[in-house]
C-alpha cells in the first residue's frame, strides 16, 4: 500500500520537488515500509515521537520537524534533525543556534509564514521576517542556516483561494531572496503542499511537499 502510494506520488513530482513523508502518528513499521521503498525524508510534528522513531530507525533517514517547536524542546532534536520547517521567532532561532553549537552542527531552518485566512498563532508576515533577519543577533548565529520559507494554505475546497495563498508565499520568498539572501544559494526552498493541495502548491513553485495521509492512509488520533 505505502510502496504503491509512494511510487504514484513520485511519478507526479517534478525533479526539483522533494517529498517529505509525514509519518506523524504512524508506527515504525509504516516508516520501515516507506524506507524499503527508498524514501529517506520523513516529517514529524511532536518532539518525543520524533526522538523515539529516530532511535529505532536507520541513521541515514533525514528527519524534518514540521510542527510548532517550543524553545525548551529544541535540545532533544538538535543532535540529529535535518530541517526545522516552522521557525517563527527570534527566540526560537536563538535557541536552535545555541543547541546546534552544543552539538557542533549547523541546523537548517525555514521561516514559517501565515498565509491562510484561518486564525493561527503561528507564522509571521514579511515585515516581521525582515525585522527578524535584520536584527543584530540574527547576524551572529553561525550554527543556523535559513534555507527558505514554509506555509500552510487554508483548509478549503476553493482551489483559487489555495492557489492565491501559495502564490503569496512564493512572493514572500522572492522578496526575502532579493532583500536578504541575494548572494546566498542555500536560500532556495519553499515548503508548501499537503495531501489535499500539493498539486496546486507545485504549480505555484513549491520545492518541498509534506505528504501524510496520501502516503500512509488517514491518521487515527484515537490510537496515539
Ligand atoms: C500533518 C501535516 C502535514 C501532512 O498532512 P496530510 O494532509 O496528511 O498530507 C503536512 N504539514 C504539516 C505542517 C502537518 O502538520
């Protein structure tokens, strides 16, 4: 099932779009099946769950943290996390820099933007991001590398609205690229698109889609 779903999705993805298999709530066996089918990038949104899975699974897996990350939990994932998708404050960035330093690493991060018309505590706007990026402390963080942006569209059937929101994220990316990262080739990612909207996200310039249910089946939160 998972193997087939992976093959289907891969055949649809352009070469420049990475597939993050969102394995949150799913058992180790499901990840092993995807791993056997060649998948190496997995996304989780709970710190403890990601640490447990990391410990039980092959070490060449790239672990992507895709949820809201509390500063006091960064230390648990800092030794191994590949990419933190949802950074939305200087406080969090500072803590990631500190924990990465302790682990003698540089940790890649994406800045999260609020593009949906739903209420959410998470995600910045462009002004806030530029304030963060130009803040003196941000210039002195050798253990983090900001490699792009991330966002989630509104949960709706309205495809035009979703396309407009993803286009907004692409435009935020372009603005930041021009204003803050013009000389920085590492700043190149736009993490957008989930099971329900990834085709639209790719049309709008996504470089990373985060797919859960379409690969692993529906999540059953009752068993977590
Ligand atoms: C759960 C989750 C996904 C995957 O959602 P699906 O609809 O199952 O593909 C993607 N991104 C984030 C941030 C998530 O929390």
